[in-house]
């Protein structure tokens, strides 16, 4: 059964590259341009994991929306890149950091996050 990953990325090339890598790894992928749009996806069935580019947390509204996702759900998050706003989330939920936007690293961290969340459940 395919696990669903919500990809939050406003950069078209990065979004295309990461969504393709996740699909090739066997995941279903939902797309959102920012954390506020991602909240709309979370009104229905929760994804199994979330991948978000830290650069998409530029405004306070997006940071607050992502903080709600982290604190109100048990969905693991893979953060690509790191900002001050994203670093604060580490202590609030199941957040892993990818050092770069390298698709192989991101897919590996998604796999790790999903296996950890299955064990914890």
C-alpha cells in the first residue's frame, strides 16, 4: 500500500524534482505551495509524512500553520534546509532535517520517518 507524502514547496523545479523522487520511491504525493495551503489538505485524511522546504516559512502565517501541523498531529515532518523558524519546531514534534534538497537524502529521511512513526504507533 502506498504511503502519502504531503510536499510543501513553492519552487516549481524543486517541487517537480522531489515529487518525482517520492513517486519513484512508491509514495503518493499531495502538493501545497505553502503551509497555509497544506492546512487545507489536513482537513481530510492526514498524510503519512510531510516534506517542507524551510524557505517556504518566510511569513509568520506559514510558520504558525506549520507549528499547528506539528503540535496537533503525529505526522512526521522532513524539513529541507533550516531557518530560525524551522529550528524551533524540533522540540515540538517529530521533525527530521535534510541538509540539502538532494532527492535521495529527502527520500531516505521520509523512509526513516515513516518507519519510526510505524514503530511508535
